[in-house]
């Protein structure tokens, strides 16, 4: 069974409500492949989650950029997985390197009790792989304008898949989507996306620009490979 292409847009800590509305308008007006070809998830800052969800075209989904991994309670400033479920937010990014490097978060958060699908960086423990997307992002490429070559990305993705086969199962290794992130642009996406073990992208700065539509359309390269 072919793995459906996945494109995530991580808006990080950017934008005002007016900016967000303009980005959503661009997404809503963009011509992209059908949902059976590509799954698109955008991740605005927490304060804009419900606004984006209310305005975004229905075939696109919304993700939170992080969540508290335990039940709610006396945890000032945190947002729990249950709260995201209550808001109808179906995805969450966990374990992003910026949070580990800048905010000293652990490499091994105990997030396994959330029912949300999630996109996460390697080194986190997982017990239920049904709705997992792994994002490989070389730290030297995040926000630097530098991007891994297609061969470099393919090599790492193959090794990740081998790790899954050895440490989890052959089925998980063959079905789990592994996406590339790190300065992905409209210029680099097609060549990267054509690699057999690159199942999509986690896009940072370019997800705030019209070229994000071009990156979504890179899903079409899988039809010819």
C-alpha cells in the first residue's frame, strides 16, 4: 500500500490575525492535488488555532505546535492534549528541535496517552504508530536556507526505516510516513519529493508564503515514480 504524501506547514511564532487570514486565503484559493494524493496540515500558533480551523478549506487540517503530555491541572501556560481534542484539532507537532534546543525540553516526552495523531522528531518513544508521521529535520538546515540534497535525505530516511524495521516491526517500517524538513522551498521540493523514502515535507518559513502551494503540488511527482 502506497504511503500518502504529507505536507505540514509549521508557522512557528509568526503572524497577526490579519496575517493569518491572508495566509488562509492563499491556501483556500490554491490549486492542489486531491486529498487522496496529498494530506495537508498547517500548524499556526496556539492563539490562532480556532480561527484557522474555522476559515480553512475542509480538506486541509490543523495542528498544534506542541502540547502538554499529561492531564490538565496546575501547569501554568500549558495546553493539554485533551484541550486540543475538545477544540477539534486532530494533529500536534511534538519534539521539535527548536523546543529542545531553545527551551531545554527532553528528547523523550511521555506523550503516548494522547489520541491525537502527531508529527514528531526522531528519538521519541512510541507505542501506537497508526497515526504517526516522522519528520527528519537536520538541525543545520532549519531556518538557515541550507537544504539537504535529495540523496542525503533519502539516505537518512532509509536508515530511519531500517531502524523501525529492527526496533518496531516490518509493517510499521513500510507504512509509516517519513517526511523531510529543513529550508524546503518551491525550488527544492520536487527533486526531494521524488525520492522513494521521502513521503512529504514539514515546511517552516515557506509555509507562510504562496510558494507553499508549489510545495503541496510536489505530491504529483509520486505519480511518475
